[in-house]
C-alpha cells in the first residue's frame, strides 16, 4: 500500500510548512489527484489519518479533488479526456497520445489556524 508512504510524505510537507510559517494547526488540506495517479482515495484517507496523529494535521479534513486524465493526439492534434490508459483518439482512433495531465498528486491548499 504505497498510499501510506504518500500520506507520510504529505504530513512531512505540512510539518515543513508549519516550521516555515509558524502555525498551530491545520483545519483543511486539499489535494488534487489525477485519474491515473494510481492512488486509491480511501486508502490515502486512511493512511493520512494514521500518519497525521500527533501532528498539526491531526483531525484536519482531507479534501481530495479528483481530476480526469487528458492527452493530446500527435497525428490529428485532438485534445481529449481519457477514461482508460489504453484508449485511442476519439477522432482518428490512433494510440499516439501525449499525456497532458492525470498522473499528478499535488497539495494545493492548507487552511491553517
């Protein structure tokens, strides 16, 4: 379960921000997860609950914004949303797709107290 390691990295990042900006606790954490990030949202929530114990992020609300995967077709120039990695271009049917987004996991917002 790599979500536990990701959760710990998220808590480490929050603790680093706490040292840099001197806040007492975190109320809300917003994370963007791409559709192809290979992160299971519920496993991340569970891991975060454990990893945040005893930190400024304990009891913080973890909000996950799930974003679709996007790609650009090299042969025809179509930009599209993908639901599967093996999907072809809806316009020309080819599979020469350049990923634009969808594999990210990004801390986007902290609400602090």
